[in-house]
């Protein structure tokens, strides 16, 4: 009996020591750029045993656990017995739309990972598309699946090719990108081959204004036409009362002197 009491007391002392020594008093979070610390803390401290750092180590290494919808993983380590280090990996944001007065950010699968009034730098915005009410960690509410696929493709490819369009616009027949005074028409089928052409051609078009048509690239033709915008004074002349070509979108005919022509509008790449 005496030996049993000694053993029980020893176990109790060890248990109390472990509880006090590994009682969580601090949590350090790293790896999050847009997910709030509060969201991560609430996830880590979700159950009643999360006050113990040893339990958290075991839970996040060997047990099933949930993570917030904006994260792909959570890893937990020890800085010391009473302080844990939480390393998270976020889902990359590929684009956003505006809803009322909020920004709605989504990942490459179209899942809403963040909503708020603050802008996340370096994320392209999508204009011209109407979606229903969006919910955090749920897919974008867009009924046209083909349009949704095009939006997700262009947002992902813009990120992959490190493009920085001023805006991405959805129109009735597809997607358009705007880079300063250059409009790039992609159509509904947004492919890697199309996106790969943009950067080198934009470098050649520096200082010019017009439309680069990639809509039929690798489909009907490998030629990429560029149509320059008319100078402002010529546009005003066409809109005047004396013009005989009112409503005609065609550019003036080439005078034959290619080098000196002021209206060398059309190029192919």
C-alpha cells in the first residue's frame, strides 16, 4: 500500500509538472500575409486541450485537424515548453471582384478566401462580371461556368507571367486586358500560349495605343494583328459634319510612303 501511494504521488507530481511546464502562455504565428492572426488563433485554440503545447504538437502532426479555408496547412512547433510556433501556408490569391463596398478575393479554384475593405497589393481586379452574394470559404456565385473558368484562367496566368494589367474586363464575348493605352483581346478561351505572347509584344508597342487581338491565336491563325488607335485630331475629323465616312471604323488608306506615313496603324506579329 505504501509503495502504491508513492507511485501515485510520483505520477501526480509528474502530471502536474508537465501540465504547468507545457501550459501554453504564448503563440507565435508566421507565414500569413492576408489571413488575420485572430482567425489562426481561433483555429489552433479550438478545443479544450489546446492549452497544452504537447497536445498541440501531437494534434498537428499525427491527428486529423481542420484549417481555415484560406490556408492549405498549419504546422506547430515549440520555441520553448510554454511557447509554440505556428507556421501556416496560405492559398495564393489570384484575383478579386468588388461587392458593395468590399473586396472579394479568390484563389485559383474560385473559392473566396478573403473579404474586406482593405486592398491586397499586387492582386488584379476583375470588372464587368456580375456575381451573386459571395460567402467566405465558398465558391464564387457565378452561374456561367464557362465564364468562371475564363476568369480563373486569366487571373492565374496573369500571376504566372507576372503581368500587371491596369484592369481585367469581362465583355460579352470574353476577356480583355488593359495595359495603359493597349487593349489586349483574349476571347473566352484563355490559354498559356496566348498569355506568353503579351510581354514581348508589349515591349515592341511601347508608346503606342491600340488593340492587340489574341482572340484567334493558335486557333484560326498564328498571326496576331495590332490595330492602332487613330490620332485624336483624325478622330475628331471623322466625327465632324463634313466627313463622308461617318460611322466607318476603317482607318485612312496608306499613302504608299510607309516610312513617312503618320497613320501606320496595322501591324502583325
